[in-house]
C-alpha cells in the first residue's frame, strides 16, 4: 500500500488545498468571537435558585473588584474572590476570598451564601485601547505638553 492509499497527503502539492478554500483571506480562515464585558459594579444578583447562585459566583470570580458575601447567618465579608471550587452540591462547592482588611484567605461554602453584592469598584472597567486613545486625543487637543497617561489610583 502506498502512502497516498493509506491516507497520506502531500501538503506541498496543490491537491492538498481544497479548491473552495480561501487561503488569501485570513479573516475567512480564523474567526473568533469577541468578548463582551458586563457592567457588574453595584449589581445585586437574585439568588433564588442553585443555578442563579452558581452563575453569580462565576461572574464574581471573573470580576476585578471586591464583592460582599452575606452568609445565611447574617455575617458579611467583603473582599476579592480569587478562587472557586465547584462540586456536585452547594455544600461541596467553595469560594475563597481575600478579605478587604486582612491578608488571610477565607473559604465559604456555596451552601452558606445568602446574598452577594458586587460592591467594589471594577478596577479594569474602561481600560481599553479606545479609552486610552480618547484620553490621549483630549489631552493633545487641549494643548497639553505632557501626553503620558498615568494610571488612576485604585482607592
């Protein structure tokens, strides 16, 4: 049996490229969906069902600001949610936070969570290239000499 009979394709030959392939247009070769960022700052999700809780905690994990978790016993903890471990049940699932005023790590079971608030400022909101260019153009139009842009203070 020859290589061709066994399914081998000579990638250097013209036969390797299907006639309908659009090899000249890179956009036709690879299309990836863009990312839409939600404005979550200040959001208080409804946690009526297990699914709603899981979805809200996934969003909290991706959020770049602090969240406030209210446990079912009424105690509250505000901090940065840096990890989550999902299990088969809410009791087996855990989120981990860095509390706002402490260096310790705190673990909270999903089953203990009564409420969630996206309480901190989203530190990455508006940090796009377009936003940077807009600020640069505004400074240039105003006649400013120092056109370097400096980061905003976090708090």
